[in-house]
């Protein structure tokens, strides 16, 4: 949205007619926007200089705290590290901010189309020339139903992919064009969150608390958050690194454990669950960003890894990337040349911007956590003193594929299962109840949008080697392995309840055999992340 607005601003100022179309898979703009969000407003000020930028934000940050949680209590950090000082920032709902920006984009002259899922890129050789929008009204047997509507082919001089983390179209473009050559693999986390209406006085509007420690084991990257929103609403969530070792790790169950901790429980007790959601987060930083451009193509936002894991922020960077891409595209269109050579100006502009400086200072943040929580925190502190250098004052620590960190159950017994407890339906809920609270809806009579390339691997290998971790890492109970051993052979099937899917992309990322591909379902379906 920021990129569309910037391009229309530039076109209007130059008196040129540039047509900008934004397509979105959700049924309404913002429906699929989910974040535990403290927003740095600097990009909003750049996009709307001199204007009121608070229309899409919630409360200004009133206070910061950092807690180290233990099973019995908490240790509050006497000082919050400067990098996590949120004075001047705003707590926000990404759902509401995106809606507000959607209105601004339309006012600026962009055409905004919700319920238009980009299904595949259109190519002319190695040049992207457009996007095919998914059909509506295809039955589960692949045949058109009476309400069939074919998706249009949208042709464009430049396609900008801001699909969020692990973008479906970006994945194909990066693989086809080798845009990640010589870069570290992207590594992700998954955030699971809820909104709670709580009795007055639990957390002030704009109060920001970040947590480390329990319930995550020391070898698992991540942490929690609690943000006080206007109207006595608490935004609470837990980030679990998708590079954990124990295949029985269940981010939804860990989130339940967070809410049960003695430091957290009193803040929610007597409250009411309003909304639930989950979303992957790109954590790899600068070294894991792919090349940002190709012939007729730019990658922006979470799709390109614009997220500062050390500051726990990405929205300002995602918006900035859209604006920088727009400025490069405007120049390229003016010259009548939208080749990769012309669009390389996007990367040049990025490298000259504050966004690059910020990401460069955090470039080794995530890689430091391969030594566990305390190693990661030490590495982060070292990075703050040395302009982002890692352990040994090395300029670049090596990144890693998250799924490859999973240890086979034949080598180490799963631990996480032992800590799980049944939901109490007061503070903690089962996955299906939470899916209900995400507003998720999919027509069941359509082809599944989760493609498992070879379910024989699930039966014959995964059952034995990893214990079918999809049943744990999916926060929406989509995957139900029904396999039994019979005289040395495995029988049964993997049941895929695709209509539960909250579009978090975790399965596409964390499957140990990399055989799950997430594609958009028919347009307008999926979660409705109201106020998330
Ligand atoms: Fe997330 Fe995949 Fe489960 Fe959907 S099926 S909720 S994308 S893990």
C-alpha cells in the first residue's frame, strides 16, 4: 500500500498517468494483516509529510518493560536496551493500519482489489509480465461449479510482490531466477497471538512488555509480548523460532503455557478472548534477503525479508521498501525500461537509505541464537557495541535453514510433548476453538490449497523419523496423521483439514522434507483478523 501510494504521488506530481493496481487475497483489505505491532512512525511521516499519520494507529507507547519469565515468576530488567526503547512509537493493529492505508491508496488514485489472489506469475522467458488471479468456483474434483468465475490475467510493466513471509509467487521467482544465490537461507519464526478484552487497569493503553525465557526452552529462539491497546484490550503473543530441534514443538501449545505463567495469568484472568491468529516472520535479516529485483519484478516487505529481528519491528521497513521500489519504478517507467538493469536502482536506493543502515546494524542478530538464548543475547549485546558484528567480531555469522535443525526422534526423544497440558477453556483453548476465533472461512468444496507432494514420505519416513511434526507446528489443526504400524508396514493417511488454515505459512517453511506447498485458496477466503 505504501508503494502504491508513493508511485501515485510521484505520478500525480509529474502529471503522468501511471496505473497502479493492488491485488489482495483477503476478502477485505487488512483481513490477512496480523502482527503484534509496535510501529515506528518514521515511514508514515515520510509518506505523508506534514499530515496526521495516526489514523491507522492505536495508542502512543507509554512505557517499556522487558521481563525474563520463569515457571515461578519473573525478573524485570532494570533497564530496557536502547534498541527496544519504544518512546515515540505506537502500538497498532496491522489489520486497521492496512485498511487505513488502503483508503489512502484509493484516494491517491490506485485501484485496490480485495479477493484477488495472485495464483501464478506470467512470464515471457525470464521476464515477469503479469499475474494470473485464481479462479473462483472450482469444485474439490477440479471441475467448474455453477458459480465458476475464471481469474483474469493481469499484465503489468512491473509486478511488485509484497505477499508477506514465504510468498507463494516470490518463492517461484526466487527459485527460477536464482535471486537467493550467494545469500543465506531465509529463516523464520511463527507468531501466535490473541486479543483479550480485560477488566480496566490491567495494562495501560500504550504499555509495552516484551518477554524472554519461559515457556520456551533455552535452545529455542523466540519470546513473548503484551501490548496494552485502547479500550482495555491486551494484544498478547509468542514468537517461536522455526529452527527448533524438537519435532514435537507446538507453538500453539507454548502460547497456552505462556498465558498460564504466574507473571502473565493475572493480567488476563476475568477477561474474554476476542481474536486469534498466527503468522510466520522472516528473521534472517540482511544476509538472507534475496536480490530485490529482476526483469519486470520487485520484491518488498516480509517477502524480501525487510524485518529487524533485533528491534522486533518490520512494518516501517516493509513500507519503506515499497516506497523505494516505487521510486525506482517511476524512474524506470520514465525511461521506458523496466529491465533488471533499470530496476537495480531499487537496490541502490535501499543501500543508500536508513533502512539499510538499520538492517546492517542487526545483520548478525538471529544467527547468534544458534548458540541458544544466552549466546544470542550476548551476541546481540556485542552487536550493539560493534555496529552489528557477531561473535569473534566477525562481520558475518553464517545463517542456516530452519527446518534442517529438527532432530530425528530416532536420535533424541521428543521433549515438548511432556510439558503439554489440556486446555482449560478459560485461559487456554484447543486449536479448533482458536481457529473459530480467527474468523477463518473456506468453502470446503474446492481443491485443497495445501499441496503435499508425496504423502508416501509422510507415511513411510516422517512417521518413523520425525513423528509427523506437521500435527504440532500447524497452529490450526490442519494436519492429522492417521497412520498405524502393521507388521512393519505403515498404513493410513494424512488427513488435511485445509478449511482450518489461518494462512500462517509455517507448514511450507518447517516441513522437514520440504514437500508441502501452500498456495492461495479461492479469493476472499481465509482468516478475518479484525483489530489484530
Ligand atoms: Fe499455517 Fe500451514 Fe497450518 Fe495453514 S496449514 S495454518 S499455513 S501451518
